[in-house]
C-alpha cells in the first residue's frame, strides 16, 4: 500500500511536484499521466496564440465601447472570428505577431523582424487573407488567399523563411 502524507497546508501540488512515482505499477501510471498534464500545461502557458486571440477580440470590444466617438472603426464580427480561427491554425512555435485594426475594419496580424524583414496579413469578414511582406532587400511577396481552417502554404513558408533568416539576426 502507498500512502501520501500531505503537508499542513494540504497542498497536493507540492506533493505531486516532488516527483515520487510511488512503488506500484498503478502509482507509476498515475505519475506518468501527471507528468503529461504538467508538460501540456507548460506548453499551453507559453502558447502566444491565447494572448493574440485576446487582443483580436479586444479590438472589437474596445471599439464597441467607444461608439459615438468620432471616427471609430468597429471591426466586423466575422473578421474577428476568422482572425481568431486563423491564429489558432498557426503553428505555436512561430514568433507572436502584433495585432491591429485596419482602417477598413479588417484585422491585421503583423510580424516585424526589421526594416527588410516583415509580413502583414489582413483578415477580412469572408476569410480573405490579403498579405504583403519583405524578405530581405530584394525579396517581396504579396497576394490574396482564402482561409478555410488551414493557413495557406505560401504564408507558412514566408513566416518560416523570415524566422530562419532574420529572427536571431540584428542586421537586416
């Protein structure tokens, strides 16, 4: 029989964090499951997508609260939803983009690595992705793609190239 003695604060997380897998096969299996949960929690805690989606939803909330003020642009609800789905579809290992509201009410995600290394993607209410980017002094990409649950390959390739070439470089 395996017994767990809790500290006076009854803090189970303290007991679990010590890392004792116990003596039985069942205890070892439970320990492996707890370890998987810890790993999952650590990955999700550092996943920038949650913060970016909060910023995307915040654009609409902030604009709605300012209704009545001059020149307030409220993003279309569909643009916000497509932007959130797009962010969810991005690989979590990418660098976090900045979030902005375009003058036409679309949501913009922007990656800036320097003056000649950047990508901007504008997300509209139909899922239309309008993008433009610079990859070094001579390279540029631009176009329009439709988002349907998967990030278009051209955007993934562009982001991967920007990160590979410029993420750790201080000269552009």
